[in-house]
């Protein structure tokens, strides 16, 4: 009689711990979308314990990395856009008019969200 009670209590405790961990993780993921890039960087620095003296050096390293990555992406962006456009055309031919309308609504939402994200970010490479 005592053993089933202990098992039930252990199960409930385990479920509580797993729920807490999942809730904490979900909060961090969803909250990150609301932070500006500068706030995310400051949170990153805080999480790993970057000192005040290290921050300017790390800022310049990360900014340089981002500028260099942007320049690489700019060279292949036309090819990526072409692949995306061709795939969209093929996908659009497959969909019903109702499905196409719903997909277009999602695309517009995505475009608006990306535009808002770009406005919150500082221009690349100090421009």
C-alpha cells in the first residue's frame, strides 16, 4: 500500500520538475524574439560572464564577423532569391486558390515581421 503512494509522489515530483524546465526554456525562447539585437548581445555577455573590459573587444570581433558574413551573403543573395522564386512558382501551381490565399497571407505576415526586425537592428558594417 505504501509503495504505490511513493511511486505516485515520485511521478508527480518528476512531472513538476520537467514542467518547470520546459516552462523556463520556452520563456527564454519566446522572450528572445522580443529583444533587440543589442539586448540579446548584452544577455549573452551576462550569461557567460564577460567583463566590462572584455565587452568592447568582443563587440568589435562580433561586429567584424557580422560585416564579413553580410558581404558573403550579398554575393550569393541573387542566387538564393532565384531559387526561392522558382520554388514559389512551382508551389503556387500546386495549391488550390484557397490554399494559395492562405499562403500569401502567411508570406505577408513573415515579410512584415522581417521588416520590423530589420528596423530594430543597426545597419550592417556601421552604415
